[in-house]
C-alpha cells in the first residue's frame, strides 16, 4: 500500500506539473509580460502537490505502528493489562501480531484472537485512510497552488527556494547520520551500563559474554570485563601495522624516488586492486591459505600454532592496509617542496641520502598521519578477524595464540540474536561505542597532524 | 675574516674517498632494493591470493551430472495429484534398473547417495512440467552428490585407504560403471547462477545473493545518488561559510572513516529496532549502504563541480540565468561524467561491504531469491561468508567461486567507471 501511495503521489505530481504548465503557457503573449517560464509554473504546482503528501505519508508510516499498538493495548480487557509490566505488554502485542499473521504455535486465548482480528481490521483501515488522506491533501494543494498562479507570479523564485531547502536538508543527512550513530550507541550502551558497571567493563580481566538461561544456573553467569578483547585488538592491529608499515613505506619511497613513469603506471593500479578487494575475500584467504601455512611452518619448527592465530589474521590485515600506507606516504613525500629535494641532490647527496635525510624528515608528520589513519582502519576492520581470529578472549600477547577483537565480539554477539534486553547483546553496543570513540580520535588526531604540517610548507 | 678561505684539500681520488663513495652508492642501491623487495612482496601476495582463489574456485564452475532414466509408472504417480506421487520410489526404481545386482536396503541407500538428495523433487518438478510422461520414462541429468562430485573432479583421491575417504570402494565401482556407460558428464554449472542457497553444496547457487545484492545496491543508489548530489551542490555552490557548513564538512569527512561495523550497529538500532523494518531485507541493507556511500559521493561530486571552469558559470550568469539555472542547466550536466564515475566506484565499494549486512541479518539461510525489497535475502559478500563458514568440503570450491563472481562484478563496475571517465570526461 505504501508503494502504491508513493506511485500515486508521483503520478499526481506529474499531472499537477502539466496542469500548472498549461496555465503558465496561457500567460505568455498577453499584455503583461509573464514573470516565469511556463515550466516553472508547472514545477511550482507539482512541488506544492508532491512534497506535503510525501511528508504526510512518511509521518503516517512512522507513527502508524505505535498508534495501533497503543490502541490495541487499550482495547484489551482490563483484567489482562492491569498491573502488567512493559515487557509483558510487549509480549501480548507480539502474540497478537503473530496470530494476525497466521503464525499460530498454540491455541490463542479468545481475547488475543479478538484483538488479532481488530488488529487486522485496523491495519486495513489505516492503510486506506493513508491513501485517502494523501489524495485529499494533494487535491486541496492542487487547488490552492493553481489559485496562486498569475501572470506576474514569481513561480521560479518559489521553486528555487524549495530546491534550496531540499538541498540544505540533504546536506544535513550527514549530521543526522552522525547523530544517529552517537545516539544509538550511547542509548544502548547506557542500558548495558545499567546492568554492568562501567568500571567492570573497562578494567575487568574476564570476558565471557553469556547470560543465564535459568535462574539457578551456576555456570554462565557471564563476565563483561573487556580488557582481554582490547588487548587482542591491539595485538592484531600491531601485527598488521608491523607488516604494512615497512612494505607500504618502502613502496612509496621507491615510487617517489626511483621508479620512472612507466613503472609507476603499472604499480599504482596494482596497489588500487589490493585496496579494492572486499575484506571478506581477505578473510577467506586468511582461513584458506595463510593460517594453514603458518601452522605448517610452526609444526616444522616444533611450535604448536593455534588454527586461528593472531599472526594469520594480523598478517592478512597487514596486506589489506599496505595500499593505504603507500598512497598516503606517497602523497606526503610528494608534498615536500621540490626545491628541498633538488638542493640536496645538487650538493652531491645520493638519492638514498636525500630520501632519508631530507624528504623523510620533512614528510614525517604526513606519514605519521597516514599511519594513524591506517591504524584506525586496522582497529575497525571486521571481516578478516571475524573469519580468521578466535572467539574466546584470552589475555595474551603471543602472536601464535588465538585472540579475539572488538569487532569480532560485536558481530558474534549480534548475529542471529534479536533479544534486545540481555546484557549480551547490549554489550556489543558498548564495544561499538569504544570502537567509535577510538577510531574517531585517531582520525581527528591524524587529520590534525596532517593539516598542521601542510601549513608549514604552503 | 675577509681573506680566510677554507683550504681543506680533499683528495677525491684517494683510496679512502673511493671507498666512502662506494659505501654511499651501496646504501643507495640497498634502499632501491628494499623498495623493489617491498613491491614484489605486495604483488606476490596479491598473486598468491588470486591464484589460490582461482585454483580452488574454478572447479565449482563445472558440476558432475548423472544421466538417469526415470520410469514414471502410473501406480506411483497419479495424474490427478502429481505432487503427492511417490517420487522417492521412482528414484529408487531408476537406480535399481541401472544396478539390478544391488540388493538389500542398506546397499540401496548407499547407491542412492550417488545422486543429490533433492533428486526426487527434481523428478517431481519435471513431471509437473510435462504430465504426459506419466506411464513412460523421462531422462534427466541430475547433479551428483558432493562426495561423488569431488571424486569425479579428483579432489578425493582413490588411493586413500577406504576408511579415510567419504566414498567407499563399492560406491566407486558403481560410479565407474556409470561413467563407463557414458552417463557421467561435467557440463558448465549453470546452477551456480540459477539456484539459491542450499544445504547441499552441489545444489547451492548464488541466484538469491545476486538478486539481493542487486536490490540493496538499487536502494543504495536511489538514496545516495540524489541526496549526495544535492548535498554536494549545496556545499560547493550555495553554502555560506558559517559554523553549520563547517560542521557538515567535518561530519562528512569523519563519516568516511567510521568503521563499517558501526554503520551496522546504527542500522540495527535505528532501522530495525526503532522503525521496525524487517530483518534481512535488502531495503534495510541498501539504506545502511547508502549512508556509507554518501560521503564518497559527496566528495567526488564536489571535486567534479570544482573542475568545471568558472567561465561557464560566468557566461550563464551573464546571459541572465539565475544561480539555480546556471547550476542545473550548465554546471551539473558538465560535471555529470565525473559524478557518475565516482558513484559507480562508490557502489562497487558498497557491493563488497559485508560487516554491516551481517548485523542487520542478511546472512540468513534463504533458499529462494527475494521477491521484493522487504523479503529476507542474502547478498553476495554475505553469501561468501556463509559458505566459508559451512563445514562441507564442497563449499570450499563454492566459496572461491562466489568470490570470483563477486570480483567479476567489481571488475565490471570499475571497468564501466574507467570507460565513462575516458569517453565522457572533458579536460578544460
């Protein structure tokens, strides 16, 4: 019904456009010069018809569910709702909806059965009411907008003002997204910290995110001390950076100082391919090839390597990050003024001396910024570690052990679990909040360093 | 101070000087060698990645099929109620005719394992499609089950001791007999593209994932393209320099660096829990991907708008066009090739995103392609993830094949972007 309503709105807006344009065309060639072109008259009427209707429908769809839920609860007999807790009421609602949708598991009580029938009826009414209300609104708007059209009517200015408004709204979507992220993370994390103290989460040394299935269950009380998870994240990110930084940096040095244009034109696209491969592919590569290879190598040396070792996950993540470091370092090295490089070479320094004694020190802030950005990527990277790292949080910095990371825990805690009241799922949001804060700070820091350095030379 | 000159004489030709020079040049060559080493390492790793994927994946592009003649006797299948027919018996009889010597329930069961588990349903569908075969025979090519597919492709070695492989000697003899009769073929595996997911590797395909990814990308495009262009046009052409626009710009840059899994959390908390949209739906996946693609599109659109020379704007304004008309009629059309190129690259990134889709449930086990935007579905990368997690041996090849298909789509999209850039983009 929603789709049909939207189609109807689009169709009626088109009709409105032609109606307005026809009227605008009638103004042309009269004694008084028409202010706007006929198509602007058309657009004015179309905008008047379409936008209020779309807004109405969106608000309607957003509120319909809640309003019907409240009305349904009100219609239940008082004996059922009297003294019932919020979660009990929610249970009633989902039962009613299940019955209405025909998913009946046990014989519903007559009250629920009746409520389900009411629910189906009300939904039907609400759907048609939306269509009727939207149509009525559009007809009224059409009449009003047509009434406003005159020869000297400033239709173009009106349309342009609406367009500007739409553009401002679109550019605030970025802000709305950020607000949405922060609000949802804070809200769910707050609910988590109501059940688990912040200090335990941040400083506890034991991470066993389980919930009791029964009240009397001894095991599985759950522990939410995230330090082992943080340690695992740092371990894997460190391994990734140890792999990526030298390779990326030497690649950039070679490309800037030694490679000719032909070589550069071959290597740059290859680096772009490396950056464009989806992370799920790297994850599968880690599981299929790298982890068994490391295990084989370990058993050759007589060392027992865990099948999902931090080394495999971190190493493959390092491969993924190489292009970030190489391209950001490349930019930083290129941003050093040419005069400095030429001066050094003119004094007789070799290219390596120019690089290590002049270019690298000058580009160091930019390179540091790039490394920080890459580190934030490594910390936030998900699929490689979900596939290749472990699930159990062990407190170790041994790279051949299995460790877990923040992102792995977020994904495993939330996959296939829709229960939203348990600390288990809410913990994922607390971890997400920490992840968001850390990556954001790293980014802000990196951008700050890069910007400060750029001012020096420009 | 006036006539004091440095009179340190350096003998450049001395043994000492030559040695120093050699050392310095050796250091230069070393740095160069490190660079070449680093690049070779990176390229080598990329090559290993692609070669292993291709080596494990290419076998999933063909599928072992067994040609079997099924006798549809009117006793087992009634013409007036075909779906209720006893197709299990039809399959058992067909295999019995091929191997009359096989006796006993256990042996017959072993024999039936050569064919895929769903054989009876395939026969049923074939009979429903053509009811005239009732009473006669129908010849179908049925996928061999995973162990025999592996055996045929050489993944399972016949030299292994019997208790270490998944097919026993007796089954191998049967299979070889079928092969000798010319009943075994390995044609191109259309099922990989036409079937949806399945618990049985020989039947699992990417159709559901491809359709799901298509819907999600469609939603992503429909949201992020207009919103991104409108935002970029406003920020680049109209916005006054004030705190609000500064805030928006900082926001866009930061959003581009937020980890993708956080967008998944946003989708879960806001779209699923707050707005109550259905789980696993391509609509929600597309909306989350749109939020992630938006910064990319805004940034490339602004760059494309910047590259349109000011003379175009001044000419339009000079002819009496309004600012809106200048931008809508002249600047935006000229910037469009650049915008399209950037959008396609942004969509290619969105196609490869996995983590946010996992959190909104697009990793469900779904055995039919989605019929609409609100129906549960998987996407290509999440399908790869599901298969990578599946224990059956046959899914390893499927996973690699899925990845190759995904990479194929990415290469195609990037090629279109490069083509557009070369054909349409103007230099001023």
